């Protein structure tokens, strides 16, 4: 593998792409430290440390994770790429229910460009809305235990904050598109991964501090727990790789056709159905919904809302039950809107393809739908286990959520998936130049779609 990494820099074109990608990721990380004007970043960071030690107790905690800690000090990249992710998901959902967008999606490259442009517009709109409410939230000292976060509150501050944060998100979106066009890997995904990995040093420092002597002279984490966590970390990564790469291959046979003097078809292929068809989307949806009451309760001093938010706090039984059910639901929901067995069966029938032993048309669609429904269940159960694992480690073992989040959850799934996808693209470039890939036997399979 080390030889494969060295070979990357022996291929001029690949070397240029890799260095270009690393350069833009470095620009993103530098921008994550540029403060937004008019905000006391030190006090805001102190507030986050006081009430959000779990780094995942509210929606702001999720935004802080995806922005690589930029939300904690409200830098120019505080919104991160979350508005773009939200806009992409919204457009993807609307494509399945709005006929005009559905027709646009079927127009090939031109349709894809139009939907991408709509996604950009949606990103700007969502950024403006989110940044405005964040500015309103920052102006009220009651939200920050009496601390004055904004030096000069008012409409000028709100306008400046909206312009700054929206511009920051638009710039991140542009960086991602440039990486996608001129670099290597998926630009947006790499930016998200860079933000998540940037939290790793802080997590390691926290873990080391817990293994040291505490107030009573005893370590909070003994050697046995440390070894157990290390083995579990390796096991979780292996399991994530297996479930990310897991596929059910549906054999397809194409009938022979004679066109003029040539014979077409007759070959065998397969349709790869992913076990984890929806990726990390169900976890993101479930987190947003389950943490919404806790986030609203921080703004509205309502007793009933406070009680509901308390029962849905991480570590409570109701939290795990509702969180698990939401993940299971969104796994099937997202698989249903992204996988259309009827269209797939009709396309196969049009080109003379069929599943051996299954009649083309309606029976093929029912067969594909049945298989997708069955393989979605283990994928959904796995996602549920991975999603609740950081909370269990945090509540049962006493590990801070920042450390526990690297043992599961959205962050680990994104890191593993993006790394596999990037390695696959690099390996394809190397094999084209007659260099060995990362694996001497077999190949790295990236994520589909």
C-alpha cells in the first residue's frame, strides 16, 4: 500500500489532481478559523463548552461537527456545507413528486446541470434563512447564560452576519465543485470529511486526559477499557466497510438480437443492489427530527416543551427508541424514492434483458422490489446500531461524545465511505497507467451513486 501511495506522485496528471485537492481542502480549513465580525468568539466557545459538551445534543452540535468546529466560534464557514446538503436532499425528494423536475432529471447532462443550478439557488436561500435566525439568536444574552456574545447588536449586525455566513457557504460550495471538476474524489464529501477529521486531534487529547490521573489520583479510563475501546473501534470500522461495500447481485441475461448482419446481446451481467442503499441520509434526517425539540426548547422557555426535550435527551430510553424507529423508517423511505423497480424492469424489457426464471415486466419489478425490501432490513438495522453506539458509549462508559462519535454515527460512516470512494478513483487512474493499485488481489469498490 505504501508503494501505491508513492506511485501516485509518479503520474503527473494524478499528482496534479491530488495536490490541487489537498490545496483546496487546506484553503477550507484556513477559512474555518476566520472569525465573523462583531462576535466574541471566545465567549461563544466557552458557552459551547459549558452546555454542549456532548457536541451532539442539539442541531447546532450537528452543524458544529459538519463544519469542523467552525460553528463553535462562529467563523465565516460556520454554516459549513449543511445548507448545500439540505438543498440537495430537498431537490432529490422533489424530483420524485414534481413531474417537471422528474422530466428534467431524465434529460441527461443538460437536466443534471439545471438541477445543480437549482440546488445552488436553494443553498443560498437556506443559508440566508439560517444565518438570519442565528444572528437573532446570538443577539439575546438570555440564550448564553447572560453572556454578551454580540458587541453591537442591531440590523447592521444581522445584515453583516447574513452576508458573511451566506458568502462563506457559497465559497465552500464553489470549492467542492472545483475539486469535483479538477481534483480527485467527490468535492463536497471530501470537505465534509475534512471537517470531521479535523476534530480528531481534540478527541485524542480528551481521551488521553481521561486515561491520566483524575482528582482522586485514579484514571477515569483504565487500561482494560482502553484496550476494549481500541478493539471495538477496529471492529466498527471493519463492519462499516463491509456494510458499505455490501451488494446483492441480481443476474441479468440479454437475449440475442440480429440487426442487419450483426448480432447483438447474448451477454450476462448483473444489477448491484446495495445493502445500505440510503447511505447516511436516514441518520441525518433522524438526528434533525429527534433533536429538534431540544433545540427549540433552548429558545422558548415553555414547561411542556422543556419536559419533552428532557425525555428526548441522549441517554434516555425514549431517545433511543424514537431515534431507532426514525432511522428504520427513513431507510425504507429513502430506498423507495431512489430505487424504482418499475422503471428498471421496463428498461430491461426494452433492451431485451431479463432475470433468469422471472418473466419480464411486472413480475420482474415485483421481484426487484421484494429483494430490495429484504436487503434493506439488515442495512437499516446496522445503521441503527452504528447511530446509537456513540450515545451508548457516552452514557454507559462515560466517554465524551466528541471521542465516542469516532466509534460510530454519521461521522464514521462518512469518513469510511468517502475514503473508499476516493481510493477507488485514485486506483482507477493508477491501473490505467499500468501501476498496481492499493490491493494486490482484488480491487477497491467505491460507493455506487
